[in-house]
C-alpha cells in the first residue's frame, strides 16, 4: 500500500497567490502522491469522525483526506477509482490582526475558518532547506511560531534500525480533543461531571524533516502553514508554552526563596519586579508552585539517604566537620552535626551552654535541638544541632555523649527548662557541669499555682521577683527573706512554693555566684531566640534535606551578623566618655559591644562612685565604695579589697566572676590608686577582639550558597553583565551595541553547544540544584510515627486568668445597661453577670481563698454591682484585675447554669 500526502504549504501558497482575484480569491487543494519517506507522516493524523466538531472534521478533510483505509492506494493498482475526491476550495475572507501578530483568514464552502500566519518571508520555513543540527530546526520553527502567534511541541519520530530517519514539530493544538461522555438523563452522572478544557482542536500545522545519516543533516520536506484556530497576539506571548517553560535559573531562584520561607506567589511577584513586568517572566504562579512540588517528588523516599549523604560529603571535604547518627532497622532515629565554625565557637565561648527542644521544623515531626551560647559580641551562637526521634532520657543521653565527643570538653554551666529527661541526661553525661533551670519558666507559673486572688490583689509577685532576681544577696539573706514572705502572706501550705524552695539551688541566681559567667544566661530566652531564628526559614512541610538547607541559611545569617560586628569592631574607633587612660586601654581590648558595657562602668565609676571608708591590712587596702543613681541618691555600697603589690582586687558584687569584666567599684579604686591599665588577669579572653581565628570567616564555611566552580562562575557572569549595563544605562547607543555583542556570543555558544533535552528535564534541573544524583538507591528510611510533647490534641485547659488576659486584648464593648465601655459582657447578659458577681461576693467558698491578709474571703473586696464594669479611662492594672474577677464570676455562673440544667439536680 502507498499512502497519499497533501501538497506542501508553499505550493498551496504559490497556487493561491497566482490565482488572486480580490476578495474572491480561492485555492484548490488536490491530493498528490509522495515518496516513501513521506508515508510515515500520514501516521501522525487521526481519522475524522462525526463525533468531533466541524473545525476538526474540516481540517482533516481539507489537509489529509486520504487517511481513511478505504482511500489507501495499493501499489499494484493505479485505478483512478481509488483516488480521493478533490479537496474543497479555500476562499479568502479577511486579514486579522492581534497585537503584533497578523493572519489571513480563509473559509471553506461550509463556512469553516482557517488561519494562515502573515509573517516576514525570511522567517517562513522553506521546503528543501538543509539544517546542520536538530537545534537549528527547532529554533527556526519556534521563531516562526512566536511571530505567528502559536506554540509548538515535538511530534513523533520514525526510526529504521535504531536510526532516526524523520521527525515532526507540530502546532501545540494538534491531536484529538478529549471528549467526556455521560448520560444527560441521569442526574447522578450530571452531578459528577466536571467541566474541563483542552487546547487540542485537531490542528495539522507542522513541519517534517528527514535525517541523512551520511551528511548528519536534516532536510525539511513538508510544511503545513494552515491552522484551524485563531492566533494569539504578542501581548499574550507570556502565556505560550515556550515562555512558560521554567528554566534552571528560575528553578534555582524559587528554591532559594523557599529556603527563606518565601512562597511561590511572592517569588513570582519579585521576579516580575526584577525583570520589569510579567511579560519578561518565564512561568506563571502555578508553574512556580509546581517547582516546590517537583522538588518534594524528586526527594521522595530518599530523604534520609540524601541528608546523610550530604553530611558525609561535608565530613570528607570540609575541615573538622563532625556528624553522627543512629539507625534502627534502616530507619533514621537521631542525627547530630557540628562544623568547624561551631567547634571553634564552642572552644572559645563554651563556658555556658543552653539547649531546648523545638517542633514543627520538618515533615516528619523530628525534634530539633540546637545548642546555643553567647559570643564575644553578646550575640547568640550555635555550637551544633540535632534531630531526635523522641524526647526520652536515652535520646538525650546519646545526644549529650555525641556532643561531648564532638567538642571534647564539658561546659561549666548548662541551662535548660524543667524537663525531667534532660535533667537525668545532664547528670549522667556532664558530670563536672552545673545544671541550672530557667528562671522565667518557673516564675511564669506563679499565678497558676498561687490562687485565691493573692497574686492579683497584693504585691506578692513584685516582691518575689525582686527577691529571686537579686544578684547581690547571699544565700542566707535569700532564705530569710523567702521565709518572711511566706509567713506574711500565709503561704506555708502551698505545695508548689515548697517544691520550688526545695530546689532553690537549681534556679535562684544567688546560688550560682561563685561559678564563672553564671549571669551570662539566666533563662532560656536565647534558646527561644535561636528557635525562632530557625523557624523563620523552616516550616513543618519541609523534608529533612530541605530542613538542612533552611538550617544552613539561618546559620549563614547568624554568622553574617557576627562578621558584620567583627568588621565594625576592627574598622571603627569608639568615642571615649572620660579622660581616663584605662578607658582608652579598654577600647583597644574588647569588642565594640563589650566595650560599651565596660565604658558604662568606667563612666559611672567617675561620676557616681565615692570611697567612704578605707582600711589598711599590710599590703592590702579595703575600700568601702558607695555608688549613687543619676539623681545622686545612695543606692548601695560594696567592699573592695585591693592588693597594692600585685594589683589583685576583689569586689563584693563579684561582677568579674559573674560576667567577665570589672565593675564600677573596682574601676573607681583603680582610678584612686592611679592604675591606668586593666591587669592581664582581669582580661577575659572570650571578650577580646581576636577571640576567634580568621578561618571561621572563610567563604568555604557558608553552606547556604553554591560554592561549586560552576556556581561561582555563573554568579560572576551575572554580576559582570549587571555592572556593564549599569555603566551604560544613560548611553542607549552603547547599550544597544552591548546587547548585540551579547546576542552574538549567545549565537556562537548555541551553535557550538548543541541543545540537550536530557539536561533540561525537571528532574535533571532539580538534581543540579540539590546536588543529589537523579537516580539512586536508598538504604535508609525516614522516621515514622514520631509523637513529641507538643503534638497532642491541640486542646488544653485554660485558666480564668489566661481567659481574662485574652478577653482584655479584644477591647471594651459598650453596655447599654451599664452605660459604659466594659469587658466580658454586654446588655444581653449584664443582669446575669451582676447577679453572679453578687452571689460570688456573698459566698466566699465558691471562689476560694488562700488566706490573703486583711480579708476574710477571696472576694470580700469586690466592688458593688454597678462598679464591676471597667471604663476605658481606668488604668491597665485595674482593668486586668477586674477582668480576672469577672472571669472567675463567669466560671461560677457557668457552673451554676450547668447544675440548673441537670435533671439530677432538679430532682434533688
């Protein structure tokens, strides 16, 4: 059998132009016999059927009427009876313009339209053209399609003995439209039917090329330029398939934005701003959203394997990088890592360590545990990080043992919250360290554990805070004042206060005075700050590999701030406040942040300190130094012991022990004894300018950027182009010449480096971005079934005090019954609230009392009913107090309402 193919579009065009006659132009399209190489082309077309629309039928009857089996021609037969009928005539209709694109519209006798793009002759494909490479074919037809107003896609190709002999590039709207059929008489089927859209309309516009194995060239042998659909204008070119193709640079941009917790919507808007409008951006918002989806699909089940491979590669290629992990049945359970910068930081600043667990940082709910300290700029610094399967004592024990293995020494002081598992692990592993509990976590529980209105109606909270946060008093004084407070407020029966006093040596500052740097951190607020820093970049939907990249981004930001402060310290000279030589000496020793603290002490030693009494014991002088406030009122006084021989000094405030630099009292004694330099023994190495080696600031330790050779060169190219365009921004002539030079370079590169579709696949692009193999086996599995302490039902009991605070944030409402702006009620329930408050005031046992002095019940000091509303002009303290009372009254009222509705209560 020998197939028949249509006449080439150029022949059709020539026939049409030779028979032009005004608006009555027409062209006859007879079918012609072609050679064997064109026979495969007919396989690309589908059979016409009456099930499709008129455009689809006319297109095929017009351009390939010989597809039906009954119209095929046998090689042995030449009878004219087997030839197809003549094609219908196309009549010229009109010219159509859409933006920068134009087309000539033709009609068939039954009124079906066909569009022929009207573009420059130099862009129109010509049959017989020979191309050196397939890229040239694609470039030609893509350029023609872009000017015409349609998109292209690759069609099928024919192989003979594994050698491609012919290939096709089609219009993007070719192919059968997918029709969904359903029974219109069935309401159930109609309700399930969902409308959809399809770009396919049976367009047969295409070009066909054949490959010559000897010359390695492509020859264009068929070109169809008629479309059965309209062309889009150049104003819509941004939505074309070619322009929606997201390239490598865009993939990388969206991925890097996601590491800063910036989603695809904002990423697309940023690209539109940077590139000067939507028309210059490749891809839509949906395409940007699909990038994150594709990255997660690429990672898939290889997540645990990828993060371990990444850390293993760093340990092999980076200096002093350490990591260790635990696997249970090929399932990743625990992971710890610390690089050279973290280990250097711990070597210098590891005297005080704090760590805390945080959640919602990765897709598997693994517990994230960063180790935090304070650097020589008084900023948070990370000593290492871990991901744990659970928060058991065994997990924390393994973590601390691994931490000790990585850093080699124990900290002096370890600060955590009241976690029993952490405490047991610290006692077992850090045998020479002192464990300290967070004061803030303990003191915030005071209102919940001391009930009956004592905290709200008295100054108990203020006095307890003033006592426990005092850094000056000794242990005996603290115990005496604590006992006095308990007796004064009759709280001896309070179990929680008894428990806190029993463990006072674990959290009260006066019990840590002798430990160096004990006041560097008194709470886990720096841990909370670090956790918040990491959560700025990471989210609960991240895979482990994505979380590691987000962690690198956060750490890079932290180290950037450290480098910035180091630069400011080295490149700036602080302004001195006093003429004291010791201040000038201090400015050359300490970092800028610490010098400001030392400078404050020196300034106050000059202006606010005085020596009241002096005692001499041999070579030792004992000074009584008093200091005042800015109003020159006496605040406190301390004894300073000074050795006149070796210049050793001790102060009762123990500032040097607690913080690491001298206090105002010592500086005043030095000034009195004409000591112009800080003795070496009182210069703490952790606060010095050169505390860290220079290698910690190297670019190789910045993991959030692509440090590969290709990545560095690509960034250098982009920076060079930007600098040149900036220099020429006011010279359009030179700028146009520079653009032409770049285009010449582009053409040269495209001609020398052929297009490789394998490199442009989405998985190949993601592989280059993540630096992970596109295909690989996975030995380790992701952790499953993790339940941390923060993954409960999401519901917890909320006390009346917390409810009052939340209600207070909502703002007051106007009650027409009280004629005031009030909290907690309005005119609908005003009477019930007043009645409940009066009942609560009358019955002290309902609310409860723990012995507030001066009152016989916890609500005996409630105001009258008409005063329970709080006006806007009231102070915030009074508003919060009354809001708490109303919350208690509402609780009583709710209990009463439930009791009244209970059948058992009514029967009684």
